[in-house]
């Protein structure tokens, strides 16, 4: 199965985003929505680009990076159909997908080291939603 990722960061996440882009498996299709420098910018603008793209291309998952991961997660979760989680370990990345069908991973460049980020991303991209009735019921309560 081909993995597809939409990624963006603000200025605080720029270096981690570049590390991710340079170290993703060659079989991962990536759309980079910026930012393209460490110049100060507004994270909601970049979260919006990724989320809008994912809503139009549901076979993509998203990765958003800012200093703490919190701002990007909040910005992403304002979009109906996006379920974003701010994650700092691979176990939570797996559970966020298996139990909550998370489609956007938010990372904090101040909280996650480069190699840990790659392990978290691998776990996130390889996890699948369990589709158990209890998880479906809970997600429905979030969307209705």
C-alpha cells in the first residue's frame, strides 16, 4: 500500500520538518505545504493548508509541526473530518489511530527529538483504525 502524507510546519518546526522530509521512506508520497524558512509565521495558515488537502484527498494523512505541537493540533481540529493528536511517543501514535482514527499527527519540535519523531511517524503511518463498535460509537459522539 502506498503511503501518502501532507506535511507542514511553522517557523519553530521548520528544522524538524526538513529532517522528516530527508528521512522518510522513499516510497512515501509527500506534499510539503511549507513553511520554507525559519522566518516567523502563523501556524494556523499551514495547518489549514494540510487539513483542506486531506479533506479533499482522504487517502492522505497529515503531519503538522510547531514548537509544542499544541497550536497545530488545535488549528487542525477545527476542521470537521480532521482528527488531530499531539503525540510525543510511538505508543500514543498507534493508539490514536487504532482507537480514534486520527488522520493528522501533530509534533512539537521542542518536545520530540529527530529520531524519536521518525519512530512516531512510522508508528502513525503503519497503524490502522480498529473499527470496533466501541471506537466507532465514540467517534460518532465527536462528530454529531
